[in-house]
């Protein structure tokens, strides 16, 4: 399972979905800079931290997608995972606290 997580992380990195932590797909240079500042100031957690915490609670599943979004004025990480049972689940984590906000099965 760790191999799957490492492979998924390499794929995400290779396509530019995150830089040193936060997800930055489809973001302009200024927004990427702002996200780095927020992470460096401790105002949001890195994607790496979110994934590590997630894996402690939910050790199984293959990461399909990771996004950092702004919802109602706050940053949230959306993780989409394929479970061993074949179900796709979306986990929404508060980017500041790392708390699970929502779990949805597709």
C-alpha cells in the first residue's frame, strides 16, 4: 500500500499538482506564491501532512486525485480515493487544522 501512495505522490508531483506540499494545479504564479506563504506561516498544512494523517486513519485505498480549494473563505483539501472494495470516496480536510470535514462515497 505504501508503494501505491508513493507512486501516486510521484505522479502528482510529475504533473505539477503540488509543489513542496500544497496542490497548485491550474493556479497562477501569484496564487502559488500566496499558498507557499500560507504554508510557511503555518496557516495551512502541506498536502504531504494531510496525506500522512489520512493514512493513519484510513490505511487502505489508492489516491486518485488531490485538490486544494477555497470553500466559503477557507482552504480545504479534497482527496479522492479508490477503496479496496472498489468504491470511490471523497475526503474533505480543513487545510488549516487537518480535520476531516466531510466523507462522501460516490
